[in-house]
C-alpha cells in the first residue's frame, strides 16, 4: 500500500537504519509510531480487504515499540509468509519490504519479538509462520571417535582431497553468516582460557558446533599444571635471602628479589652491555635542525660527502632505499634511509646492532645474510649502507610471469631457495634470534643464474629472551600463535617460509585475506580446525573465534556480527599437481600447532630437501 512518500522512501530507510545502528531508541520509536499512524490512516481510507482477511490481519499484529506502537503485517507488507504474487507486485525501489521486515523481527531495544501466545498456550499456524528463526551455521563433519586432534586434521584433509568445497581459485574460501544483535551473546566468549572440554551438548544451542580437541587427557594435563607461587614479604620484617625453607623451594615457592636489587652472579650475562659508535655528519657552521622531516632524494646528490645517488629502489613502512655509488671505493651500494620518527629510529638502531653481530659471526659470508658496510646519522635521518642485491622474490616472480615463456621458479629452484633460507634461519636461531618478518619482499636475489638469495630487513627481529611484541610478521605470512596472542618462538619463521614456498610454486598468496578474521578463516579452510588447547593459550583468541570455533568479525558500518564458516580444502588441492614429498614438507612447515612444526635444522633433514631434483 502506498504511504505517499514518493522519492523520500529511500531516505526514510537510511534514517531508520542510522537510528537503529546508533541505538537512538526514542527517535526510532517516534518514527515507528509515525509510520504506524500513517499506515493505519491509509488502511482506513483505502482498505479493500474482505472480512476474513481483516480477521486474519488482526491476528498477525506484532508489537514493535511497546503499547500503542504497532505495525500490521498485512496491508501490502512483505512478510515471511507472503505469496510470490504479492512479492512481485512490490516496487524494487520501495523502502517497505526491507524496512518493515526488520521492524517486525525485533523491537526498538534490539530484542527479538516472540510471537504472541494466547492465554491458553495455543499458537495458531499463522503465528508459527511469522516466528523468526535463528541463523543456522552448518557444523563441520568431524569424527566423533577421534583419539587426538591430529586424527581430526587427517580426516579434514582426506575429505578435502575427495570433495573440495571451493568453487574456484577466486572463491574466498568461506561462507558468511550475519548474526542478529539479540543472538550475539550465544556465539562469543570472554576467554578460551581454562576451557578443557570444548564439546557442547547438541541440544544446548540450535546451531552447529565444532569439536576441536578430542584428546581430553592432554587438555586436562595442561589445565591442572601447578602454578608457581611467589612468597609475599611483610615490609615491617627484616629478611635475608637464605630464610626460605628447603620445602618451600621444592614446592615451587621463591622469595622475590627486592626492587632495584640484582644478583650479579646470576644476571651477569643478562646485564652485559655492548657499545657501537654512531657517526653524525653535520655542517660546521650550522645546527642540525632541518626545515622538513622528509628527506628529499635527488639524482646526483652526494650524501655525507661520499655516496652519490643514482636511482630509487623502493619504499617500506619506515624507510626508503636508493642505489648509490660509493665515491671512495667506486662500488655500487644500497642506502636505506630511515624516516625521521623516534620509533623508526630505534628500530633502525636495532637493525644496525643485529647486522653488526651477524656479520661478525659470519666473516666469510657463508650464511646468506645481508652485509652491512656503513651506518651514520645525516640531516636528522639514520642511514644504513649495505651491499647492493637484485630484485626480491615477489618482484622477480611477477616480472618473470609477465615476460618469460616458462616459469623461472621450477620445483628444483624452489628447493634451492628453501635450502638457503633454512640454513640462514638455522644460523639465526642458533644465536637465539627470530627474524619475525620473513616474506618474499625480504628475500633478495643475489644471482639469477645460480638462483642464490639473501635475507634482509632485521628491523623487526628480536632475541628469544626479549619481551615478545604483539605485532610481528606481515599479515599474510603471520603464524597462528602470533595472531591469537599466544607465546611464540623461532618456529614462526618456519610458518612464514612455508607460505613463501607455496606462493613461489603457485604464483598466488596462499592465505589471501582482507582482514585478520578472513586470514584465520583461510587457515582453517586449508589446514583444518584449530585445537582448543591452542585457542586457550591465546590471549586474543576470543577476539577472532566464536565459542564453537568459527572465525568472526564485526562490520564497521553496521556493527553486525559476521561469522565465517570456512570451506573444506587442503594444501594438495591448493597447490595442484606436484611432488608428494613437497606437499608433505609444506604440511609440516604449516602445522597450526607450533609444537608439531619442525625447527630449521630438522627441516633441512626432510626427504624433499635431501632428494635430487633435475
């Protein structure tokens, strides 16, 4: 039925959506009342319903905003029980169907409207027809009698090889389910910590559920592990460090060190300092203050009376690189110019410190690590001078795919790259370092003919004894434990390497994503459901997973909760036809559980790395 709104219908729909999104309940209630009044007025003037239809319409009234605010579900409105003929008569540009469908599904407080039940408890067929059904997310088909999570993953992989749920290479890899606001609490948890048994009874919720870890014994052992206790010292009493009873030490109790005190015998190595001197170039008759924080690079400029700029190479998040000629040695070098920012400057100093250490530990350049020649401070910018290498893996592969008749990165060359990077990682890890940003852009070609590479960019690297940062690794190559906020180790570099090798083989990013939630959905799709024990270890797991184990995200504009149900597939289906040993090698590198992932040294012993390829 026409409300007489004309072209204002679309604006009215947008207005109501704005009010509901921002929870302006009184304004929304007033708008609903106005709509109700106008609908009833039009209905009284132009009603052509029969007596039987009037009686049926009266029985299908839904309460929207409290007493006095009603909207009949008849009078030309689109309802779940409407006929196809009625739907065909609706104007496609009309605001009525979508708007009123939302109004009769929930009230202005965002609560679901239940069908009105008569005093005798009987519900007629018409009310059942208009009852709102919750979103149903189809559960995963997982074995109930699995003895461990590894069996769950094997079942996932085998079924994916037989019948992959992907529709093609452009498929996102998951289905989206929008959850009404009144059902959100059913899906979310505040924390996965302490949840030993994620199995939920089938009749507790109407939606499907995922069983992640049938191995309850391992979960129980993890959850019942005794925690170390700390003795609290009374400030009014004197004490010595020898007053702890032997039984307390065996029981896991220890006396804390007073603030400001240190045990030099135990902490000598941790408290040791190293020093490097930073050269500062400046004009003798000027201060170091510059008019702009941006360093403008021009062709032919000579930096620090030594390095002549030849051409630009690239830009990164906190730096830019140029090719230059060293006028003292007459050799080509790479200048990395750190942006004028305190955090970036500190990160650049960390990279200088690590490159000095790595180069000193590798005097013969045998471990494929970037060689640093010089570093200095010039015009409020930190400079790092290093050897000049060729293109990175990403740029080179893109160039080859566009210009070459056959791909450069054959399986044998991918094996060569894998060996070199693994040897570099073994060298780094033996020094208790984590690269933390391994990706195709940070692996540079040293020689195209010999297919030799080198690792660069140690600005994000850290020691295993450092306080781990919550942000590490580029998103497409980020390990699951880093995303979930769990404790991570050197094995995050092995995950990143697995992503790189898969990308070299297929030419496509393995875990394509637009957000962290879509990244996790692709991980589950390709590598199988996450173990509940890993979710329990992650401080941020509840930000990305529902209690049933589905990834989710919140839409920025509408605030709607969107649950992502990953589609089943596996590495073999993503890679296509390839060597079985290569698939097995990548499956080991890309184990979601970091404990099951090999170390760099162990990965070098894998049969695929050891075999001879033509």
